[in-house]
């Protein structure tokens, strides 16, 4: 049977309140008493009820992480698993609790945000785009709910904190790399249209193509960032009359779908088809050679978001964080000169 705070108090010969003070505010306790209580805690292997302690302190040190995507999207896309893992590790180190929510319907999410906060089930929220509409963002601000967004929000103001990577530059770098190799027929497997990720990648791709001067044909297809859809859209591009000589994908899972399609059609990478990914989350290591990709530092997003939100929950200070991580091209073995 687990020891209780009363057991610790009896063994140490102090009151329950003193034990509580040792746990929550040890600097205010007499050193001799502190040592006695800590020894009793060690002997009894006592573990405080973290949730009860948070409530007693009138702080709810629980972070709600919202990823409103389908189970296939969350399971297949290593960005989501990396994000949740990083936030979970942060919570473990900082005595926070994480609650993970996925596959919320559009009608549920806005009401649930307010309900969870007002019922003190969460102290703040990490929201992944496109988990909130502009109206819901305004509601979060009005209700004074601590939150931060991973990804660029649809509206930008100092009251909406967010962390993101420079996806516009990612689109530019990838397109420039393919153009420098002489590719003029370029396929572009983008993400869902309602994600600012997709909007930003598209902006970078088309801006770079327009600035290049040479006639370039960009053929874009929307995907849900899953393997099967990436494969299907790649097959459509690669069996079309004007087959692209290169394909840029929003992430490396889509690039794996492109590889499967190319293999089935007898196309060699990079001899017959160049492939470049907007981010390498882990799937890209399946390629025989290194996948050419954009290093987005996406692994840092979870730590940045959790650190900011924890400070907001504990201190109540909104610093108006707007952090966009720099990106760089990592040249692998999946791009080559276009065949004329």
C-alpha cells in the first residue's frame, strides 16, 4: 500500500502542513526539520500526488496538446510523434502533466478548449495548425486561456504566440536547387490546403520559379501527408504526358510514396527522377542514399512551445512569442541534372 502524507508526518514527528511545505516550498522550512521530513519521505518511498499539489497551489500544471488530425495522419507522420514525445519529456522534467487530444471534429474543438480550461483540467494549450479557426483564436484571447500555436496562425498579432519554421524559405530553397539542376517540369506534392504549412511552401515554390526567369511548369497536387496519397498523386504525375523530371514533396513520407511509384514504373532516382523533401522527419532514411531535404530544425518546436507555455502558466506573463526557425538545404544523393 502506498504511503500517505500523514504517514510521513507521523514518522518525522511534524504536522501534515509542514510536510506539505517541505514538498512545495522547501526554502521556507528550518534546515533541521527539512532534513527530518526528507529522510521520512525517502524511508517510506512517498510520492506526492502531483495533481492535488497543483490544485492546492491554484496552478493547473497540465498542458493540453491538440493534434486534430486523423489517426492515419498522426500514426504515419513522424512530425506529430516527435512533437508529442518532446512535449511529454519536457513535462516529465518540469513536473507537468500532458494530455494529448487527436481527431477532434471542427464543432468540438472550440467549446472543448474553454471547457477544459474552466474546469481546471488543463492550465494551458499547445495547438497545432490548423487546429483553430481565427474565431477560436479570438475566443482563446478573450477567455484569457494560456496557449501557443505550433505553426503559423491564420492571423498574426502580438497576442497570438507561435513557433514555426520558415516554410516559405524551405519552398524557395528546394525549388532553386531543382532549377539549378536544369529541371523545368517539376511536380509539387503539397500538404492539406487548410494548413499554413502548405500556403507557405506554395508561396516559396512559385515565387522562386517566377524569379528564375526560365519557363518552368510547376504541377501541384494536394495531399493529406500520408504515404498512400503521396504514392497515388505521384503515380498520376509520373504517368502523365508531360512527366516531371523532378518532384518536391512537403515531407519525406510523401517522398517515400514517390519512390514507390518510381520503382513500379522503372524510373531510377536520381538518374530519371530527382526528389527533394521539404523536411526529413525520419522516413527519408529508407532511401538507399541520403534524401536531399530541407533541414527545418522542427525537433526544437516542441521544446520552445512547452517552455513558453510553462512560463505562461507559472508566471502569467505573455511575452508575445513569435519564433520562426531558420532552414537550410541538405544535399543528398536524390537529385541530379535534368535530362534534356
